[in-house]
C-alpha cells in the first residue's frame, strides 16, 4: 500500500514532483499530491467508497473545502471518495433536490401534491471535484457513472426511499458540463436564477444555470402517477435556424396599428428627444458642459456593456476620458437631490392615477472591498446570506398607468458612525450632519417628503415584511392613507371574528389566545376563496385567498389579515389597516401590485447597470441611482408612447431601439426594429401556448380543492 500524505493548508501546490514533506498532525488521514497523467481505460482500477468514517469524513471535508470553488456545504446526505492506486482522485456529494425547478418539474410532469410526496426520491449532485493534480482523460464521466451505480442502495439506506432521479446544476460561466453529457445525463434547460432565502422565500440573483438530470428508475412516472409535460428545446438557435428566423421576420404580419408604430423617421428623432429630456434637468448642474457628460453616461447605461461603470462607459463611448466620467459622478458640483425632485414631478404628471400606491423596498448590492460608503458585513437579500454589501432603500410609485422608482437613500450601518470608521467616513465624503437612521426611519423620511410635496395621488402604502413587522412604520402611515404590508408568519395575532370566539362556560367566556399567523393557513375555520389575482405573461395568476379581522398582540392594532395560498404551496401573509368593509378583491389586487417595485429593480439592473457602479463616495452612489432612475423613466415614457395599450412592447424592447437610434445608423435601427418585431411575434405565440396550459392547471387545481374558479380563458393579446 502506497503512502498517503496531506498537504498543509498554508502551503501552495506549485509544481510539486515529490510527496509533500509537511504533515499536519491534526489530520490523521494523509494524501499524495504527485501529478497523475494518462488515459483512463476499462482496466484502470478505480474504487469509490462512502465517506462514513471519521477519517474519510475529515479527508472529504478538507479536500472539498480546499479545492472546490464553492467550498464545503452543510446538508449533504451522501459523500463519496474515488481512489486510484490508493490515492484520492475525485469527490462527489449528494444532497436533497431543489424545491422549485420548472424544467425538471415539467420533465417529470408531477402535480404539486405529487411533488411534495416525491421530492424525497430525487438526489442533487451538489458537489463534484476532480483533484487538480489528476489528469486522466474521461475520468469525470467514468466517476459519475460508477458513483451512480452505488447511489440507489446508499440512498435507500440513508433516506429510506428508492431513488428515481438525480439532478445537478452547472454554471455556464465557468463550465460546459461536458462530463455530464458524456455520462448520459440529459440537459433539460436552465434555472430561473433564483436562490432560496430563509427569511423571505426566494431572491433573484440572475445567474441562471444549466440543469442536468439522469433517470435512475425508468418507471418513476408510473410510481409517481404522472405524465411528462412538453418542454421546449434547449441550447438556443443554430446558425441555420437563425437564417430561417431572419427570413421568417420578413414575412411576419403584425397588427397593423402596432406595426405602424415602428416609424423610421420617428425613431431617428430619439437622440433629439433624449437631449430634450436632459434639458429638463439643466438647473441641477453647476455648468452647462456637464449636461453632455450626463447624456453620454446615459448612453453607456443603455449599451450592451457587461459592466456599466464609469470607466467602462468612457472607454466604450470614447467621448470623455475615464477620469472625467468618474469626476462627473463623484467630484463635479451638481445637485442629485434636485434631479430627483424634478424626476418626481415628471413621474407624477405621467403616471398619476386615483388608484396609485407608494411602495418601499430595500435592495442590496454585494461589494468586495471595505472602503465603499456604507459597506459592512450584513444580510444581503440578493445573495440570501450575510456578506459584504451596500443596502439601499427605495420608494416607487405604482398605478395602472405604469410604475417608477421615485427616491433612493443609502443605508449607513451604525458602526460607520463610530470613531473606528472616522477615516473611512472622510474618504467616502459622508456628510458631517448625517446621523444614524434605521431602514424604517429612512423609509419614513422618504414618505414624509413625498407627502409634503403633494405631487402623487395615492391611497395605499405597500412594503415587504421589513415594514410589516415594524409598529413604528405602521403607526406613521399618514392619516387618510392605508397600508398593505407583508407580514412574517411568526407574528402573533388574536382573531376577532365571532366564529373564533370560544363558547361560554357558565358565566365565563374564554377569550381566544394569540397565535402565529402561520397557523391560519391550515385552520379549518378559515373561509377560502379561489380568485384570479391578475394576468401574467404566462396566463392568469390564481391563488386561494382569505381575509380575517385580527388584533396584533403586541400593539393592540385591529387590522385585516390577508392570506394568499399559491398553487405551488407557498403561503404569504399581509396586514392592512383598511376599513372593515373593504372587499376581498381589493386585497387581491394589492397582493400583486407591490411586486412592481421588484420589476423596477430587475429592469434597472438587467438593462441599465443599476448595480454596476464602482465608486466609493456618498455622492457617487446617490448620483448613479438618480441617473439610472431618470433614464428608466425616459425608456418607460417612450415604451408607453409606442404601445399605450400594453400590447406586449416591453421596456427591454424600448431600450433596444433607443440604443440603436443613438448610433444614428439606419442599418442599426432597422436591425433593432426587426429583432423587436420578431420577439413580439414569438411572445404572442408563447403567450397563447402558456395561457392554455396555465388555465388548464388552474382549473384542475380548483377541482382538486373543491372551490369554484372564474378566470380569463383567452389571453388579452388574442385579438391581435
């Protein structure tokens, strides 16, 4: 048996040609780091063992934590180690599957109830590592196949149920997934770029990954009682398909009124319209020469740059030097607060409606360094964990006419006001008059300013669980306005409806006890209604809903408790101080409206570089946000001008045409118009297909739970 050595964690591998001569006595299991090169064949003696002893567990944890890019993780059900000539060459880790994965769920074809019962039969290949000094051709696919042969028996012993299917995710930015293809795994598509967050369900991080599965038991659908649903092909278009699509675009006939909107001369006037829009902010700047710099920065934000920071924008546009662009954000004298005030005036004129609402929501941006203003290790909602980040508080105005961010403030954590951070405060140009404020106090200051300006028509204040859990925020909502705020499921309330009252015992009446609102989701006393909350891009949004009058235990407030139970099993709660005669349909509409601010974040981050800034100062952060918000409003205005009846023309399409128009090239403009026309046509076809599927699923769910449902069975774009 050959000797096995462990490399000391503080030493680098380098180009080692002899076994490491440093042994860490805290690790009784040792391994050799000599390179192994060659080609794997059928006679190569590869053995795979389960890491279930203290020695193998310690070896697995150390190797995966040292050499895997994601490090070790908790919750792994089974750990395997592959040995070649008594040396570890590969590691595999298997965990519970993803809870929500559309491509996998469609591949299986199960219902919500079937998924709840069947998820235990799926394993997720959460970790896979080939040691960096091992260079054996075909080793990865061989290990996958060999490990999978032993996995069903291990899963049955560990979990207690048969194994039907295995899944994994591959980050396309770093890997191709070749070994999974070679091991006969099936590429189903891509994830949606969401991460599960313990506090708030799911957060969108935008990093969509490849989804691979491998069937272990071919009769798994028979066991589960389901049938595979249709899946669109993966992998995008081939060159021949692209040419076919180009020919198809020339033959597409759209709705005449919509097609006439793509007027070439009108589009060519967009650069002039952008300059006229910029002129509305002239008084915000100390010098007239700063206005063209802002327009150039806007053009860079709308470009296809991967990272839209000041330096990248300057190098792309070649109009101003990088230093000039950076000084414009951080050092030039101009008033971003006045810009936002004028921005709110423009938004109010365009979007004001009697059904308006003000929504608040935080948004966090991860940062690697420690010098940027407000950066500290704190909970980052985008990542779903505690990490170095900046946290901003945002306000938006939402009505049937549209939605727009109208204010932003950077949250400065309390440690930043200590003597320890004095140097950082000075470098970040933090205003000396600034004092510590909680996120709630920042939002209340923003709300007070909106109320004082009296620009917006609104009757509702919306927010997530951060605001719903704050008695201070709920009490400070202006008189005559009502709030509709998400609530944490642990909040304790006392039901006030008569059916919840305990019967008298002699002369005594037993008062109902306070209970967590999560218990109402399964209480048989709750009266449920099945309603269509609204219309999404894939069909009607249907949920099981209920409303109860309750009293909040700690504050004594008597409010409405709104419960929303989605078909996928997620349950959401909200509190409202609306009048007692408020109908359920009002709350149904409000339950979707707050997510418009999330849509604002997604559009601003995906197409305008909202999170791509790389400046460290207080003014730099607020100026970047002000420029992004005003530009988003310009994109939205042109979108509404082109498609006032909301027939499918999106903000991304609007940005696409505006960006082409700024090049002042007729060829680029026509190319962008053709691309948008194709996407409109494709979206219409997809909506019709998705709508039928969604309606069928909603009706089947209604029949299963025994509640009547009335929903739109025809998509609103079918008339086109």
